[in-house]
């Protein structure tokens, strides 16, 4: 999912927080925090790409051509270098550390950050589910019974389900 979509979703989270709470911080800060967190969480993609590929090419690519950060995000990372599952897992880990830590300092911010991260993660899950392919473990077939691209298993005619 692109940053613009995450910004829009996070804006809705910030506005909803204003509608249902009495924030202890300025209203503009509520919206700014929600949007910054909802978009900023994706900086972990650079660390995942670095871990998976062993180089910092995506960062250099953005520094050489900053327009891609806003207008051509598909050009930042090579296909598959970040990985959908790794991306989602890292978001969960970051949220699982950030929200409780913030709760000790500023409970309102913890709730706002948690809501923004939840909305971001949910949007990523929906986008991944709609555009991804699920590969079943063990037999190399995708959920609809076709052979997986990297598996040698033949396609199953029963849609990938075991007979009972």
C-alpha cells in the first residue's frame, strides 16, 4: 500500500480520535502524530531490505532521486526484497514495543499511536490478502490448487484440500 493511502487512513484515525476523545495535546498534534506514525512505520522497509539484500541501495536510490519517495514508490525496492510477511511482522514488533513504552510516558499518545498502527497494519493485511497468493505448506500448491511458482508439486484437482 502506498504512503498516500496510509496518510489518508491515518488522517481518518486522527480525526476520529478528536471526535471521541478530549486530547491533552493540541488538535493539530493529534492529527500530525496519527499521520506521522501511520506513514512513518514504513521506514522499517529500508531495514528489512538491508537485512535481506545486505546493501543500502534503496536508501541511495531515494537520495539520488527524491521524487520516487512521493511519486514512484514502486521504484524504491526491488521486487520481493522486503517481503510481505516480514513487513507485517516488523510492524507488529514495532507496535508491540512502542505502544507499551509510550503508555508509561503518555497514555493518550500510546492509544493514538496504537490506533494508527492498527489501522496501518489492517490496511496492509487487506491489501496483501487481496493481491497476494497463499502457498500451503507441505504440498507446494497455492490455495486454489495450482502449483506454486517455486514448488515442484503438481496441481491438485480438489482445490488444495485434503479428502476426508
